[in-house]
């Protein structure tokens, strides 16, 4: 099965990959009738860039020692990662209908013990970056060239333990660690910027000693550049890509909603959303 | 209504006159427990780990600024490139240990028992225990082993840790057992929480030909009148109390149960069911949720109905002071143990 170079050799565009991730996520959300679909639609471009441009992995061997690790802190984004794993061929399409059901390998909150390709048990926010620090140290001990990616959310930056890990990654010069912050300015009770996040996140990370980039997380060209720079940055320091994303990106009637942390949609609206997406199917 | 003025807790200060009539100074935070009139061994945990590491390249050590005070410095000096100083960051300590374990290493993570149990619980639960990773959490200052007050006295750590699925919980007695248990847990899959005695640690069990076995309670000394079931340094106190009571014609068995979880229910119930003995649990821990309640639950579930008493610390935030004073005050010295058992027998 394809590693990164083979994946790149295919003619499937990143835009098409992101489209497929959105479509799979909508299909799964339809099974439940509700869910964290706003985040999944928002982060689809970031995941497409991660899984179909940046990362090394083998779809038929998710435990392959040479893989890049992808740690999803934010367990409730599982629907988005399942969609990426479906598109990558790590999860089979015929399990889409089981999402969030009893006996499914795809529970609502991501857990390592359930799902191939789900590396850690997320959900208790503020743990992923610390685990990533340990794994990055371990990979260095083994002289591995693999990267550890940790996807965390802007709301998760409120957890003090995240900052313990931020400091530690600099102390240990973890140039094999790439943090991806999905900054959608939406947490459970309202805008993240009304809570603990600030508009100046990148300078904050730089002040701690990280190589920090800030990009439009729904601009595939910008994302590709940012991921390339993060991987190839010459200095011995950890890297962060702060991705400003739009909740519900790609489905206008959902984008316009006020509260999008956990979305409930009328039964007929799922078909409408998928139809809207299908109208814009990229090559 | 009006908001009341700011308030503070009622003063705890009340002058005490210790039994000896002399006031004792609080010792250093992490004084050795060497005032037992026994041979001691230096830093048994650190030396065992360093020894083990010679043949085990997968062993790494991490501490949150307490390597010196957990004896991990012995390992760190022997294998500096395998030691990770994580700083004063216990959440990170546990998460990073989990990350290293994911990559195939067997991390020994050390801090004080208060910080692991109270501060880092969710990180141990979700990053380590839920995934059954082989992280060995080894913690100094268990129970009442410092006079610095509640900030450093882990009087409820066993209660907290017993609640965590997948986690093996150990409370070893002495230097011999810490040495052996360190080697055993390195070979045991899954996460472990082990209480440590550090510095100069008494050698007590050596003379009994004891060998630590994970999950096993062992009869160290048999007796016909009382069955003391104990863990940690309370086993050495129980053995001394048994000697003192024997001089008065009261014969105590001492069943040492260093594995708090999974508890050796079979041995404990079998010994208690022999009958004719007062069952007394003895632990350096709160009366709530530790060895005593674990034993009580096991006996009740097995329908073993016996007279039962607990020697444990009270369910309170304890006082500051000198350890000998505090151990006397809270009833866990040899003399107090013997006196309480005698009183119960006379009841």
C-alpha cells in the first residue's frame, strides 16, 4: 500500500481528498443525526494535507514502525479523523453505518483500543501534546526519522498541561514534533477568544521557543507550504502550525449557524448538505 | 443578604506534650525512616533500577524535579542519557512517560505520592492506565512519612489509586522488598503505582528469608491470638508489636500484603477463616479506602465473619510536626499498636 511518495504519485488532488473527508463525515453524522460535524467540515483541509501530502504511513499496516504518528488530542474530532482514515483506506467504507453505534470500531470519542489508525485515547483535553513529547523522545532514542503530529484545538490551549508540554518540547529540542492547532474560535460555551485563547497565539508559541506558523486552515496551497516548512525547518526546535479554520466549511447553510460546537440537523437536511457538497465535487 | 467577610480556617495550633516529655524538631522533609534500630540499606530503589538497567536497554527514568528525593538520581548518574528531567510538571511527567511507553520503553516515573495521586490522576488514568501501558510510577512520601503537613502527606494515595482500573498498587515494607519489587515490576506488563521508602531504608524482611511475589500476601510470623494484616512500613511495626505482645502472652500472626491491588483475597480469606483470631489491619494510610477497607470488603464478599479492627490514620488533614510525635499522636508506633491490640482483646 502507498507510503507518502506513492500517495503523491496518484492523480487524486488534495481538494478531492478534502471533499471526500467532508462527505464521509456527513455520512457518519447522518447515522447519528447530530454530532461534531462543524469541526469535521472545518478541519477537513488540514487532515487532507496531513494524510495525503505530509505524513508517511502504510494503509495496510497502521502499526508500521516507520510511520509518522498522528495523535488526536481532541477525541470529539474522531468523526473527522475516521473520515480521513476511510479516505486513506485504513478503515473500510462498509463500517460508515456503524459510527457511534453499539459494537462499532468508530465510537463518538476517539480511543486507541477501538480503531486502527487512532493512535491515542483523546478526549480528556490537555494530554495529547504531553504524550507526543514522550513519543518524540522515544523516537529520538530509537534514532527514528518519524515525526509525531499532535492535533489539538484552540480551546485545549486553556489546559495548563498543554503548556507544560510546550515548554518541555523546547527543552528537549524536539524537531520531530509538529503540533497542529485547529483554531476555529468555537468551544462548548461560546467563542474561544472570549475564554482563554488570544488572537496572538503564534507570538506566544514563538516566545516559548517554537517554530510557529499561522495559516488559513481552509487554504490547501497555504497548508501544503506550511507543512513542508514545518517538516524541513532546519533548527532543532518543535514546530506548530496554527490553522484558522471555519466551522462547517463547505456547507453554507451550516456555516451561517450561530452555535456550531455540537450540531443537530433535521433529517432531510443531511441529504441537502450532501447534495450541496456533491455539486462542488473537485476533480 | 450581605456577603460575609473573608474567612480562614480555625487555627489548628494547640501545644502538645509528647509522651517522652521532650519536644522533637521536625526533621528534613524526606528524612530516612532509619530510626528503627535496624540495619539499613541506602537507596534500594535507585540501586535496583540502575542494576536492572545494565541488561535492560528499554528502561528509562523520568522525574518531576524530585529525582534526588526519590532515589532515582542513582539511576540518573549511572545512565544520564536514559534519564529525563521533566521539570516541575507532573501532568507532563505522566503523559511523556506514556509516550515513551508507546514507543516500546519501560519508563519509571518518580515524584511524591501526593503529586502523583492528587495532581496527576487524570493523566495516569487516560494516558497510561486506560491503554494499559507499562509505566511504573514510583512515589516517595507515602502516607505519614513527613512532618511537613497535608501538602506532602499522601494519606489517601492508596484510596485514590485503588480506584483506577488496570493499575497494580504496591506498598512494600523495606529495602529488601523495594529491591525485589523494582525488578519484578520491570518485568510485569501494564502500569504500576509503587510507594517508596527512600534514603537509608531498614532491612527487616531479610532475616525471614522473604521473597516478594506480585499479588501475594505472605505469612511472615504466625500466631494464635491475633491476625495482623499489614503493608508498607507498618509490617515492620507489626512485627515489633508482635514481639512486644508475645512477652505478655499474646501471640500475633503478621500477614504482609504489599500488593494492595490486586489484593491476595485467597490468602487473606483463608487465614482469616481459620478463626479464633482477632483480625487487625495495619496501614500507613487513611482509614478510608486503603488496605483495611480492601480487606474488609474481601472478607465480607467471601462471607468470612470475624472480629475486625483497623489501625490506620484518621480521615483528616493531619498535623505538621516531628514524625515520632505524629506517629505517636495518630497511633501507628509499635507501642501504640501493641497497646491498642491489647485493649481490643480485653474488650
